[in-house]
C-alpha cells in the first residue's frame, strides 16, 4: 500500500514537473516574442494639445505585444480625453526650479511690458535680418500670420507662443543695442531684462513641460537667451537646453515624421528643422559644461531638413517639394552640414568623457 502511494506521488510529481516545464517554455516563448525593435512606436495627441511619443519600451507598447492581456482591454485610440484641466495655462504655485520663477503671467502683464507695436515690429525685423539669429525653428510665413492674430485677438494665442515672442524680442534687442548704441528709441537694458523675465513667466504659465505646441521651440529659444545673457551660461543655459532636448525626445522629434501618418508634411518638416538646432545646441553646451550630451544618435533616425526656403512650403501643402540643390542659398545647408559635423564631434566627445578604457 505504501509502495502504491509512493508510486502515485511520484507519478504526480513527474506530471507536475512536466506541466511546469511546459508552462515555463510557454512563458519563455511569450517573453521571447517581445522585441523592443518590433514594438510599436507612435505619436499620441490628446484633446488638450498634449503630444507624446511612445517608444518600444513604453508600457502601452509592451501591452500591445501581450495578446492574452490585450484581449481584455478595449482598443486604445490616438485621441485621449483629458477633462481634468483645460488648456488655459494655470501656473503652479510651486516654484519652477529650472526656469526660476513661479509667477503666473496675465495678458495685462504682457501688454504692460510690450513696447508700442512699431517698436516691436522693428525689433522683429532686426531679429529676422541678422544672420546670427536666423533660426530655422521659426517659419516666417506662419509666424507672421500668428503675429497678426496676436495683435487682433491676444487671448487666442498660447502663452508658449508668447514666451517665444518675448525670447525673440530679447535676442533681437541684443543685436539692436549692439548695432545702434546711443540711438534714440532703442531698447534699454531694463526693458531688455523684462523681455527675458516675461519669457520665463510665460513658459511656466503655458505649462512647457506638458509637451504642447511650441514647447520645444519656446524652451530652446529661452535657452539661447540664457546663453546670450553671459551670466554663468555653463549652468543656466545648459540646464534649460537639457529640458529642451528632453522635451524634443518626449515629443518624438528624434524619429523621422514619415513614420507617423498623423503628421502633415508641413509639421514633419518643421520638426526636422527644430531637431537639428536642438541636438547641436545640446552638444555644444554640454561640451562647454564638461557633461555628456542628452541626445544620442543611436536612438535617432530623423532625416535632415530639406534645402527649402519658407516660401517653398506652408501649412496647406499636401506634399513637400524636392530639396533645392546645395548650391542654392537658403539658411538650411548651414544647419545640415553643421549637424553632420556635430554627429562626428559627439562621438569624439563621448570617447573623451568615457570612464571606460577603449578596447
């Protein structure tokens, strides 16, 4: 009887061991089927203009590869309702450590600081005329339409756009003061400082960390302002630039727009134009601070921007024109070739900062 029980127990143990082995094999096969490279990646838009890139290691991407769990979940759409907070930019009462302000900005504050429109127009003209400040992140035809809308209906423009405007005014006023020292009606140092303060306050009020339209452009421009300020640029400008780089990665600027059909050709080309100054500025300021850059080319597959002028494409275009020959003068070849050199310099810099000996 004892032998019979022992035999049955042994048979049960073998069966249990066999089932466990079979179960482990199934688990291993399931885990093996998960691949970061095969996982979906996408750009998600929400109803409050939040934009987020989801790569292969994002939890939602991993869940899509687990079919047993996916059967119990409702399909996720690209539009996510977020009724908790409207787009009205409410600044947090907690101070923003990086931007160094927590004050909420109002439209009354904006127009209290802005000079008369003719003077604003003149500063913008200086900004767009100076070669040193000509930046591809701003599409001249689009910004002109938004600028007219701002004066006609200020409340229709986001505070992130207003932050970009103040940063542009600060940069333009720096060059105006340098070119017209002593000329009447030029921007004085006090007003110039107010431009920078308002740019920071508008960033916080607009919720720049929410990955909204103009988040990257506004933070990038503010970082350039901090660099021009020459007050410990190693710390301040590098920190703000790090935020711009992280925002660009979070919003998927490092992935080429052709992978995302929900982006228009115009949006896609502007994203290419924005990313290259981001990665170059991130590299140079990190080098100046002796820190490794945030952006790594191994995670980026974005194509360089085409050699097109702002007149070659606009928001209503359905297809981009072919790139102009490199010999045709636009502002883009400079940024294209600079980015090529930046990729090489980044590898040299990572090697110089590496704590491991080369093989």
